[in-house]
C-alpha cells in the first residue's frame, strides 16, 4: 500500500536498464552503426539537425540511435547538448546565391538562368512499396553531368529588378537570438524566422496548410526552392577578414505571394521566406507560408483572426521540445493537487445535497 | 560528469539567472523574463526550478528535493541525482538539515528558517493565464494592476458553487502589488507563504523567475463574506497521527478502503521516530 510510492530510485534504474535493452532490440540482429543512420536515414538526420538547431550529422545520428528513432526525443537530446556548448562567435551571413545547388526549382518561371534542376527528390516517384528493396538495397550509379560553376541567381531578383516584388532591404543590424534572450511579443521577423526554422515540422506544416485552406489565405507560388551546399565563413578578429570554416547543406524557399497593394504600397508581389538545415523542403515551404502570413501587419493587411496570423499563438506553440515536455509532464504525480480537488468536490457535493434535503424538508 | 561545469550550467548562464533572481527579489511577485536554457530533463518537469537551484547552489550547500511533499517520488529522485552528479553537493531528506529545498506542489510542514531557500518548480507562472491566454495582455494587466477579472472569476465560482472552486495554485496578492501564482501547491499551504526563508519560483518553459523575500506580505485573494480557508482532508495521518499536516489519500484495497498519510514524508517520518502513532501505524511501517 503506502510502499507504492517508495523505491523510486530502484524503479528508475531498472526502467533505464530495460529501456537500453529495448533500444538494442533482438541482439541476433546486427546493430545499427551511426554511419548507417547518417547515410541511409539522412532525412531523419536533417530534421533532427534543423529542429535541434545544431548542424552535426554524426551527433544527430547518435541521437536518433539513442532515441530509438523517436525524432522529437532525438531533437531533445541535441538541444540539451547544444546548450552546453561554448560560443566562439557568429558566422557572416551565408550567401545562398552562391549555393552549389543539388536541386533548384521554380514554379513561377518555366526556365531561368541556372535552370530547373530536380535533384534527388521524391516528387514524381510513384509511392509503391519497393519489395525489391527489402531484399537488396544495391542501386546502379545515377547518371551524372559536369557541375555548373557559375552562381545561380535567385528567381526573385528578376522580379525585383522590374519593381514587381516588394524589396527586402539588407540590414547590418545584429538579429536577436531566441536561445539567449527570452522571447517577447511582438517579435521581429528575424526572431520569428528563428522560431519557425527550429519549430516542429508537423506544427509548421499544419499552420501553413491552414493558410492554403482559407485561414488568412494568401496564395503562394513557390518562386524558388533550392537545396545545396553553402560555405560558412567567419570573421577572425586576429586576421581582420573572413575565412571559410566549413560547408553546410541548406534548403531555401522563397514564395511569391499576391498583394493588392495598400494605402502606402503599390500593387506588387510579396515574399515569404524559409531556410532550414539539410534537405528539408516540406519544412522550408511551410515556413515560408507561415512567415508570409505573420507579416500581415507590416504589409498593412487586415487581421483576419486566423491562427497563422497570430504570432503569439504560432511562436508560443511551435517548439516541439517545449510542447512535448509540458504535455508529457502530466504523467508526473499530481496527487497533492488532485487530493485538494477531491476535497473540494466532496465538499461542494455535500453542500449541494444539504441544500436539496433542506428544500425537500421544507416542501 | 567532470565534463560539465559545477551544477551543470556554465558560469555566464548562472550569472544571468542570478541577475533575474535579484530582480525578482527586488520586485516581489513580479515575473522576471529570463533566457531559460534547455536542460537535460524535459520542459514541464522542473527545468525552471533546476535552473534556479543550479544558480543558487554552492559546494557547501545541503540539497533536498521533494515532489508532492515526498523525497522518494520518481522525479524528485531524478532531480536529486542530477545535482549529486553535476554538483557533487550533499543531499538530505531532512527538511531541517537542508539549506536549499527544491519543491514541486508543496511547502514542507516544518517551519523553514532564515538560512534556507525554497525553490519552486512552476508550470504556468501567470495567475491570469486561464482568464486571458495572451502574454501581451496579461503583462499589461499586471502593470496596470487590472485584477478585476480575477475577482470576477472568484465571484462567479461562489455564485455557481457556493464556494471558490480553486483548490490549488490559489492566487495571492504579494506586498499589496502583484497577483501571483504560488505554483500548484494546495491552498492548505498558502498561509505558509509568509515565512522566514527566501522563496524562489522558476518557470523554465515559460522563461520566468519570480520571488518572495522573507516576511513578505502574501494575501490569498478572497471576499469579506467568503474568507479564504486553508483546507485539508478532515482526518489525522494514519501513520503518525498528525492532525496539522496535509494528507494524501491512498486506496488500500479492492473494496475502496482508504488511508490518509502525510504528504510530507520527512515530517511523517520524524514524528514517528519521536513516538507518535496513527491508527494504522503498525501496518504502515511494516
């Protein structure tokens, strides 16, 4: 009886031992290596890096292995590790115009300098289970061509040159950092984009989808989606100039949205922006749609009361580590609170019954 | 775990948290935003309390952790082990021996002293949250002391149920200024909020820290004709016989029989060691 709440320490140890055993699964089946996860489950690795806000495919692979494939748990492991890392400084802004693109498509122009490059995409595959893959995963080498070396200009630049799309003036203002300062509302666009890029893919997808179905609809064309490698450069104070410290793969999406114009702005197209670590195109497109919806105020649009327009709602609930922690905390004991509610409900019922009896006696 | 700093957090982060704590002590009941860090335990599981404890602990401290009043509930065990590992501090289950006590949902029964610090884990720091979901609005309401909505809520409780139907996380007014959520402690504990020890409240996910300096005036909201009442189960502890402690109700058999025991396990143990016996003392200690 009362012993039920005792022995927590032993129970925790045993639970963890059992968890380790379950994670390993049947010891007769070969163990997964981190390289296998990194190479063959790379989109899972990408998601963990994006939402974990840490670009390290090997650590992400380790987190996925440790989390038994639960990606939110893996993201949590990465986030918790990330906070312990010292900061040496900031990189200079990456130049996505100089990206070595693996994939680059535009839905707004049939062709443009740099061309349409499908790259390694699930698009146009027929979603039929490939039973051959169950037995044999060997694939013939894909055909290859010599890479282009000239830069691939952003599609929106062509619209900008004509003045048809709203300009995004460059700024040297250092952006805020939501991992170092508590979020306050209203949040400016750099903070909103930070929250969205590390936000839960499912949540951001759902929010974006809601705008497509009419909750603050703002029809979006994928002006451009590009995936590829960019150089990361950092200014070294001792040197006085920036040097390349590595390369990362990014997915960037710019949407071109309709805009009727307002009192201050002539009719022109507007933009939504998505930028995510790794090959994460569903997330990048969704991010761009939600970014655009959140810009209603600065573009002088109406507040339609749609969830995706409400930055406090979107940004407060996009983080899956916050959400899952609070959701799952209701598993923790609450018997003290519950006891106080029990007492209260009993008291209220007693009083209600007494009132009823008194009324019956009076009648 | 030598690869981590004392009490896990790096010194800069601890300084940032200490600044928030000092501000919170200077403005009792005011929720100070702070840049909460991701901790290696989930949000909602005490990350705010853990960060406040980490910023407050020194190597000489003696640390105690309770959850629901008990030292041996699983999450209390987990947090205690975390600081044993990362800070190497001495831990205790005895309330009197602890210098810092981290708690979830209870205030210990034993009176705390001026040389002790009580750290609360807070899920939702905003007492007005369930009346107004927007942070931008509630911050405005606090700055204007616009607390009418809360009184209307309490009034509606009385008109519907004949009593204020808040049993835990019962709102208080601090130093005649801020309305504060004392975290989900049962309202039985509310009178104890005026105490000799420092009380610090940490909400990690919501990125807020607030505090009650010693001897701060803390008034549970009520009406003249419906005064606040600190209630508990109308029983004595079945193990130690205490009539003044908050009780947990435990279902003991398939027939639905109940026993009542102190939620504060250290209080119960110390009373039993002093020779006090409740109705089921023989059975319970077996």
